């Protein structure tokens, strides 16, 4: 991998990580265009590691919220009077909501990095999950705010986050849709999606770091990809929060469907291979 490829992948990662269009799907497509082997363990690990840049963007953007929640959660461990506060409970929501993807991601690692690293899965999932997003918006009550969150909401949204292990589904598309199905307003569902991304993507990046360091991909390319994803992701986070305040996530459905059908068509016609 050269530096230009690292920059391109960093841009794609940062731009698509938090939009409901599937960063893994877009990275897989981009890797194919760049002539990289999409099911190579080193490439798979690289895409997980540069997600750390996107996570740093979330940590910076929500730094005041994260600091307040962390303090309240820690205080609640030793002082009962803090345990009824929203911030203390929200800290537990993020921890408990992150458990499903931690378990499924670890147990299914070989499947995720092996058979699922196929453009057939990417194209099919881009189309199929678009229907879920459309139905989530169509039936959304959106009458519950962040203060109405419960542990059940965290578990349901956290469980649906596991669907993002399938390339093309989209982690944000899965979690925001789950929040809408639970009656959360779109901004609350999106913010919950951001907070749940922190443990999941951080754990994945740290776990895969060893596979990148032991491959032919240099430390320089890894740092460049991570830095670029950080800058682009920060802008994407700020834009998405403003967008969902006034627009449906169904706006992304036509793009997903067209891209998925194009990928499937190229595969069916033999113009490209799946891996």
C-alpha cells in the first residue's frame, strides 16, 4: 500500500463511518478499485485500525458530554446519590449496549474477516438494509428524547449494532434504525449511535493492530490513513447531527440501492470479482 492509497482509504473511512451508507462496504469497493486484495487479512486489519481516527473525532466532538458522563458514572460507583442521575445511567447504557457486538464480533471474527469480505455481501446488504431504514423512518413515532432512554433501548440498539459486522449494512444505519423502531427521535438515536461506536470501534482497532504491524503495510501509511480519517470524520459527525435534525435517514436509501445494484450488476456480468 502506498501513501496515495492510504489517503484515499482514510477519506472514505472518515466520510462513511458515521453516515448510514456502510464504511466497510465503501472501503471494500474502494480497495477493489485500488487493486488491493479485499479479503487479505492485512487489508482487513488496516481498515479496522484507521477507524481509530474516526473514533478520535467522536471523542473530540463529544468531549464535554463524555467527560460529564464518565465522572457521573465513576462517582455513582461509590456514591449512591449519583446513581439516579441520567449521566450515570447513560454510562451503563453504553457499557451494556456494547456487550452484544463485543461477543458476536469476537466469536464471529473468522467469518467477518473471511467469507463476508466479498462484494456479493456488500452489494446485497446495501440494497437489503435500505428497506429496513425506510421502514424504520416510515413507522417512527419519534416521541421519546434522550432523557427517556432505558436499558432496554440500549440493549436493543446494541444488539442491532451486530448487523454492522456484515459489510454493506452500516453500523450507523443499523443503530439509528433500531433507535427509531424504539420510538426515539432521530437526533437521540443518532447520538446514541455515536456513543455506542466508541467501545466497538476502539476494541476492533486495537485488536487488529497486531495484524497491520506484522504485515507489509508500513507504519507511515497506517498513521496517514488514521489522521485523514480523523479530519474527515470530524466534519462528517458535525454535518450528520445537523442533517438528521431536519431530514430523514431515508434520504440515503436511493444512493445505497443504486450503489448496491451497480456492484451486483458488475459482479453478475463478470466485470469484477467478489474478492
